[in-house]
């Protein structure tokens, strides 16, 4: 059936084109309310009625029901006298057909039965509103949605309950989407909202649509929104998938998979049957020689004399054994975390009593559970001494020089931790303080992460990330009513991410976090332990543990000697290093800033290359190469200057940097001691071979002060 209306004329055709109704009556059909509901037989006479109205300036104003039986239009009844904003046929009285009417100036909604008698009236707070009639509440009755500005009122056609709310923008139109959801058009967007005004999904608008309808256009069971413009249609499928509750990425539960005892030290509450307070130096030296030293030599260009390697081993041993990063006597956090991961994945050892089903059931690491304590200690020791782990901890948790800060990326660490949790159920996390923020308070600690959340739509746009962790400093029972969560402020510069845990213990003590341990395959892949990181780590060790260094090496046909600013002669190694003869290498630990006099003696004729590398603790550095020609028995002098300012790069110059201080008042007491020491060992001071006469002149100049 189709209809045509024009200035009081109404024609109705059947589907075969035959005329069913031709009417001309301005009083009845000039203002037809709604054809979308078709004709509805509300009086049971077998013929359909339609709705129309007369405007307020007409003495017949109000809602009209027009009978169309017999092919003519006759008034069945009128309800008014006010002009309705919107009206529709609906089941309004126990399933009987009638009309629902909304009034624009009164903020009212009324229901009228099949005879024109009023059934009920409901007030809303919206005057001068617009309205639409749809079943949105979800009770299979027609409801009324009114709106004005940004305010919305929904009247339940069945119960007459009124729901009112506001949204953020002024509304242009409202369309039904599906039960308990609406589509609202504003100037900025088309948005799906629920019945309290909460936005569920939105599509931005660049121009105003001419119409908006909804429907399942591809028959896939999902309602699309069709937006009509003057020259195109846009079909938009809202993303209304229900939000999943914030479930962790893993089934790990610290109340179950954490240990029933807390982290302990060698002198704590427990007394495991092993010497945890220290470790034999030869054990460490063996691991250093077999694992650490080959890595260091393979990944750095520095020739490392045996004495320097020994100094590194000794210094590392003392640092690890006694320092603030003590991995032997300050606790078992590394081992407890690794063991908790293993027991979570594989179950507790079958040697335990049958009633022990999880780590939380193990009450202590001693007595009948001493084997657990021993396993934790072995895991702790072996991984803490692992060279790769040491580089991780130094580079990513407590870098000590500015050039190493760039190796750290907070966002990538979070992503690596999240990936590890997805793959394995947990991630071993190290946290540490950065000397740039805590220069006098350096700590390292290990945790087990089992969930990552970000504040925002994605990690890239988030300012804050959260990592739920098991901290072995708390026993499993603690986690039945409490939790530990790291709060990562990733809006900070990448060299200073801030780690908090909601005020429960860490606060500002730890500023760094990273994925550590044997499963760090890493977002950087194989490059995690490349030459650069190992080289940076070695320089960090030489600079901070050995108090700075200077290494100079050359190739034939020369031999070299060098003198430090205080007159100290740089040492030659006792044996070749990386096939470089001892005469072509000199080195010094605890090297000071200043001028280094370098004597190059030709033992043949040809080109030679001199490598000079130094980094001074709290001072500058130099990394230079010099290529020269030399003849046999020729001596050339160079001066390498290491600045005291750590932001400055050292320089190389020809000749001696300075002569002996022999002007009256020029020498210092250190100069006097330096020339005397050089004379006694037949050596040099300030690059000058010191004679007895030189000693007298320097002493005389000092006394002249």
C-alpha cells in the first residue's frame, strides 16, 4: 500500500495500483501525523484509521482519528484541544490499540484509548521538546523519547516511568538502535548511548546528515547505523562488544603461588643449612674467568691486561658480596621469585609431603623444608652471578653514567613484561634505583609480575601503567587481603621513570624496573647483549669500580711509555694481550684528569696507529686514534689531555704538554714528591726524564715561594 498527500488531498493505492481511498478534506487530512505506522484498525470495523491534527489557530485543533472505511475519510473522534508534538498508534491498554501523544509545550505524554478517552498522563521536565516513538525500554511496548538541548527524557509506555539524563552536547536527533540503547546525533558525532546517557561508541561527523536510520543491512545479526548525506550513504557498525572485566593476564595468585614465608637474609629469622652470608672468592673467580671474561673480551675493543681483569674480578666480588647491591647476604629475592615461577608452572617438588600443593603451603625454608631453602639459594646464587643478568641489572636498573641512560626504554620494558606474562604466565621483574635520582641510596630487588594494565586506550597514549606483582618480602598469607602493584609514571623522561606501589613500601626508593632473568629474549632480540651493551658495561665497571682508567695501545714498529699528570708511570702488562706485545700497551687504574705524556719510540720505520681510551670517574673521557710515520730510533712525544669536566671530550696534541715547574713559586709539594720519585726510579715527570739537577731546581723553586 502507498499514499500521497498534498494540501488536504489524500490518495491510497493498493499494491496492484488500484485506488483504495481518495479523500479531499483539509480539516481531516491537511496535517497528517504519521504514515510510518500505516493504517491501524483501532475500532474493530475492519477498516484502518489514520492520525491527523489541526494546528492551534484552528477551532478544531487537536489530535484526530480519521476513519477510511468505504473509501472515504470521516472523522471518528478528536482529542485535544492542544496541538500534539508527536503521536502514534500503539498498544496502550492491555494490548488494545490506541494512541500515544507527546505535547511540546507542556512536557506531557498522554495515552488515549480506541474511543478517544484519556487513559493516563505523565509529566516530564522537558518543555518545547522534540520527540520520537520507539520501543527502547525493552518491554515490547512503544515508548516516547523527548529531547531538548542536551537533555533527554524517556517515558516507558507500559509503566509510565520517566528516565531523564543529560549528555555533553546539544542533540539534533534521536534514533532507535536496539532495546535499551539509542542513537543520538550531535553537531560533532553520531553516538550510541545507553539509557543513562553513557556513551558506548561514537563516529565523528564532518558535516550534518540529512537522515539517520538503523538496521541489519547485511543480515549478520548486528545492527548498523546508516547515515545519509546529500550525496552519499555511510554505514557504520558500532563497536559495542562488552568490556571484559579487568582479569589478570595470568592465573598466578600470590596468595597461592607465593611462598608461605617471607624473604630472609643470612642472619634473619631462618637459619638455612648453607652459608648464605658470603661466597668463596675462588667460586666467583672461576665463574668470572669461564663466563664473564670471554664475554668482556669478545664485546669490547679494549685490550684487557690480566692485572686489570683481576682488578675487575676483585672489585666485582667485593661489590656483590658486601655493597648495597649485595646478592649474597641481603636476601633471597632472586631465588624465591625464580622458584615461585617454577612451582607455578610445574608444581611443587614431589618430594614434599602430600598436603603441600602450592608454594603457599611451605611454611619455612628450614627444617623438613631445608631442601626448598637450598634450591632457592642455588637459584639465587647462580642467576645473580650470571654475567648476562649482571649486565641487565647494571644497564637497566642502575646505570651510572649518562651515556648508558639511552639503553633504557620504559614503554618497551612494560611491553616486554606483558609479553612474557602472556607467554609464560609470569615475568621476573627487577627494580632498582638510578644514581641520577638516588646517588647515595642504591638498591636492587626482584619481583614476579602477573598482570599489566595501562591507564588509557593503549600503552602509546598512556601516562601511567600498573604491574601487579608478587613481592617475596611478604608471605603468601599477606596477599589474601592485600596486594602489591607497581605504578609506573611513563610520562617522565625515559631516563627517569618513576616506580611507586601505591605507598606500600617502595615509594621513591626504586626508580627503575625491567624484565630480567633467563627468559629475557627481549624486545630487542639478540642485540640485548651486543658489543655496545657489554662495552658500556665494561666502561661502567672500569670508571666506577676501578676509579677510572687510561689504556693506550699501539702496533709495530713502535714501543710506548706514558706518564700520568702526577708523575706515575703507566704500567706494561706482563704478557701479550690479544697478541699485542707488552711494550705496545700501557695502562693505569684510578687514573686522574690532566695531561698524559706519551713517548713513542720507533723500533723500525713505517706507519703506526696509537689508540688512546680513558674515562675518569667524575671527570671527562677520551677515545682517540692517532696515525703517524716514524723511523727507527726516532722518539715522538704526544700529550693526551683528559678534562676534569665530565661533559668535555679529551684532546691529543703534539709534543710535551708541559715542562718541569722550575720557576720560583711554581712547583707544588706534589711536584717536589713527583720529581723525587721519578729520579729514584730513573723515570719521567711531566714527560721529562728527571736528572739530579732537575730535582734540585724544582726544590729550589718550591723553597723560593
